C-alpha cells in the first residue's frame, strides 16, 4: 500500500468515527439515556455554543439535562472528516470534524430543524490504551 492509499484508508476510518458517533452513540444516548451523555465531554476542554448561549466544561451536560427530557432526533445528513495535525483544533492525528442536519421533537412540540457540529478529539479510555473520542467543541443552531 503506497502513501496515498494509506491516507485514503485513514480518512475512511476517521470518517467512520464521526458516522458511528452520530448514528450509534450521541443521539441515541441523548434521546433515551440523556444522563449518559456526560461521558462525551471533558470538563477541562469541552465547550458548547447552543443558539448563541456559550457553556463550558462540566456545565455542558447539566445544560442538556435542563432541556425538555422527552426528545426524538431524526438525522437528515451527516458529514465527517479528519482534521489534519497542525490545523486549528487538531489534537494528535485522529481529530474528527462532524456536521449534522436533522430535526428534533421536544415532548409534544412540532419538530424543529437544526444544524449541529462537533469537533471530536482523541482521549485514552480510563484504565486502557484504547482511544475514544470526546467532544471538544459543539455548536447547535436552529435553522
């Protein structure tokens, strides 16, 4: 495998990290086990801007917990791609930028469309050499 093929394979793998995060982890936990989303944030680096409201660190999960508890997210589009080392926000070689469009229902309200982006950065899982991704930066906007 030459360098170009290795680079393409790396991009494919990291794009898969973002897809899995959206399709299998974050929104599933948000809708059905919201308390567990705390695991996606690290108090010392994570930041959120939710429709212009800035929240950081350990207050992020509390912010989400204060929103109406009954939600249903429907994802319309997902795009994820690696952020190359040396680019702003990159940590190591496996930082991933994820963008999402979709709709969400809060309780019995009508669905509302949204745009959300995540900068996922690598972190060693506690007590293991396994690498997991956490949210360094999250932005949410009604559209």
